[in-house]
C-alpha cells in the first residue's frame, strides 16, 4: 500500500536553507529528505514520534528498476547454486 505524502510550503532564511542543502548533499540526501530526517530525529528525541510511522527511503539515488531486476536474478542464481553445493 502506497501512502500519499503530505506537501507543505516551508519558508526558510536563505542562509539556513543553504546550510541545510550542503548538509543534505554531504549525506547523499535531497534537501527535502534531510528536512524530514531532522524532523524525525527531533520527534524521536522528544518522545513524540508516533508508533507505526513509516520508514524513510535509504540515502542516495533510488536504483533503476532494471538494476533491481538484474540483482534479483543474480541473487536467485546464487541462492540456487548454494542449495546445489550442499
């Protein structure tokens, strides 16, 4: 099940935005993902992160569907080979 993400308008001081964008880049996240990461961490530390909150997507670029399909095939081949060797 895919849950639609909420969209908000956020006004930031340009200096704060630039610092946040640099931080996000250092951690291989988009600025938007970095904002969500920081907010989740703050909620967690304050004991206010709701139970059952969804997980964030991992850092970095999403894999292309073709790469995922190829890796799945390679993993299946490895699993099959391991079963035959035993």
